[in-house]
């Protein structure tokens, strides 16, 4: 009896001590905050760029979250995540950033205020009292800085939330925006009709403008970055001169070019009519006259006749390589997991030998690829034979950085076909200051019809950010872009796994039965001997 009483006292003492420890830990936790982010890419931790941005705020910034209370799932988790993230921004701002939550449905004045900032109400489904109902809610942010404001009208989930907040703060607090020019003419896609999707993303952080050199103008002085994407016609001497002198004055340039012009609907392909190799070799690179075919590829629908019917079947299409091999160190590519290219060509950077340039290959084909040269048959096949795909990997994109020399040094300034005095009073800049060039042997993926892949858009945005030397947004943008394909395995491995799944389960059951039978048999023998 005395022993049981002693054990009871010890148990009660242990419980009291445990409760006391938990109480002390809770009291300490109210004063000291800590958190460990174990996710890949640290998606719940503010990036260095976000921390530096709010740490360097010159004036107070107020963020007002117009969020309805008692939001149904999953929107209640979004509100909680947003509050935690705004706490982090506030903590790193040194007191310059403040935020508050307000429910526009609680007061008529608050609702008018939210709508005045272009934050609309939205309808969401909610299950209440075992019934599905439609609720009117608000889920938007407004950023107030000096006499300006910016709005994120709707936040439905947490994907890309840090990027949206940081880019909005950057846009609001930056007075001088970088100007990005998009070359028009020469068969390039129209900026407003064929590149609208990319343009709408870029214009959040940059001033976007068309650059037309057809009347022999120079590139305006206020253009900082030039995109040359998808041209399909011969490049005249004046255009080459204008771009050359843009580079010589320190302009940053992206060459996104297909050396083979294709038409998938008509299944035709031919060499591009422009011949710019001598010109680009001067800057250290050339785009080759070939087409890449890769086993790691996308799919297209192929029409096949089945009796009286026409059936559309998806088939592997090696001219649409899915790129998964990236530079592990360059800001443009190091956090990317995949991009899809459309009829790309390889690039050659050996022409930079002897030049004081830093060259970084950005991405490569897989090892299981080959090149198509001369005759370009691009029709899809029901069963592609990949046994000869052993020539890779090849470089499809590269970044060059350094001081470049002018292609027109020791050449005359070209004169155009118009009466404009384009060459009057001009002198050739023979070399550039430190500047940047990106080259990709593919220009189609900047077009709307190919730019729907979030990974492609992330790459293009990273490229522009790097060229514009605004790299703080790159790390944030690629955090939520993930690609997890199954690893390619050999036929032998597939066969082994297949038959293992068929025969292993019954074999295991039989083995367990034999083991149990053997144990029971031994027990009976022991009992018999006893």
C-alpha cells in the first residue's frame, strides 16, 4: 500500500513539473520568436532581396490588407500566411513598414475605401451548417508610400505571394524605371499582338517600348535593354550598326533567334534568310544552322486515319526539347528546373576565345539528343526511334559579360535607303564599357502561343532582370516553379519492376505462411516432448 502511494506521488510530481516546464517555455516564447524553415528553397523565409528592399526604405510604407474575417477554407490559410509574411517584412524594415488588416464588410466606409483602391469583392464557396453557400468576400492589398499607391486586388493563394509583394514595393519606391526595347520589323513578332503575354508581365517592373529601325533611326538613348526575338528576315547593315552602337554605349542585349524558320502546320522548315554570323562572331558567339532533336521532349497531337474516322493522338516530338540541365551558378538559370524550347538551334561561343569576356553556358540539351542539318524534315512520327540520340549535350543558351569591340571599327557607317540624314555627324564608338549579352538559339518561346509555360516566363523574366542588373527578384520568382519528372529508366529495369510487382506480393505471403507453419510445427514438437 505504501509503495503504491509513493508511485502515485511521483506520478503527480512528474505531471506538475511537466506543466511547469510547458508554462515557462510558453512565457519565454512570447518574448523570443524563432522559426526553422525546412522546405526546399526556403519558401517560407523572406529572400535576401526582399529583406534588403524593406531595410533600405527611405520613407514609411503602409500596407493595408482588406480581408474579410472568417474566410472559408482554403482562403483562411492564405490570410494566415499573409499575416505571417507581413510580420517578416515589418521585422526587417526597421520600423519603416507597418501593416493593418481591415474587414470591408464590417463598415460601409471601409467597403467604399476598398473599392476606391480598385479592390473588388469576389464570390467564394463556403460550407456552413451542412449547406454549400456563396459568400461575398474581400482579399486584396493596397500599398501606400509618400503620395503614391499600388494595389494587389486579389490574393487567392500563397503561390508567388512574396514576389508579388516585393515587386509591388519595388515598383512603388523606385522613381527611375528601366526601359526595355523590343525590336520590331524584320519578321519579328508584333509586341502588342504576338508578345502581349510577355509584355504584360514585363511592364509590371519595366517601361516597355517598341524599337523600329526600318527608317534608319538609332536606338533611343533612354533604352537600357534591347530584346531581339524571333526575326525571320534579312538584317540590313543599318540595323546591325544601330544595335552595335547600342552595345558600344553600354546597352544590354538579348539575342533570341531561330536559325531555321519552321511552320509546324505545313510541316515545313528552311534556313533563316538572315546571315548575321560574321556580325555576332565579333561579340563572341554564333547560332548554328541546325535543329536540335532531344529524347527529353514535349508532345504534339498527330492526326491518324482509323477507317472512316480521324483520331488525334499525342506523340513525342523531339523538336520541342524539355531542358532540365542548367548552370548551377548563374542567376538567370541556377534555380530553374525546366523550360521548353521550340525548334532550337545550338550556339557556339568559341569565338570569344582571346576576348576578355566572361562566358557562362546557361542550359544544355540532354545527352540523348542529335542534330538535324541541311534537310529539315519536321513531321511528327507515331513511334520515334531514339536509339541514335547519342550526340549531346549541346549548349542552347549562354550569357556573355565584359567589354565588347565594335563590328564597325575600321568600317564605314552604313547609309540607308531613305532621305533621312542618319549618318550625318555620327562617329563610331569603337568599344563598350562593361555590359551584358544573352544569346539563346530560339526565339519562338517569347511569342504568346508558346509563352504559357510558367517556367519559360520565369526564364525570360530572369534574363531581363539580369540584363537590367536588377537581380534581387530572380531568387524569389523561381521558388514556386517546380518540375518533378520521373527519372528515365532502361527497359531492363522496367521489366524487373513489372514482374517484381506481379510475383513479389504472393511470394511474400507464401513465405510468411511457411515461416508461421514452421513455428507452429516446432511448438507442437516441443509440447510433444514435454
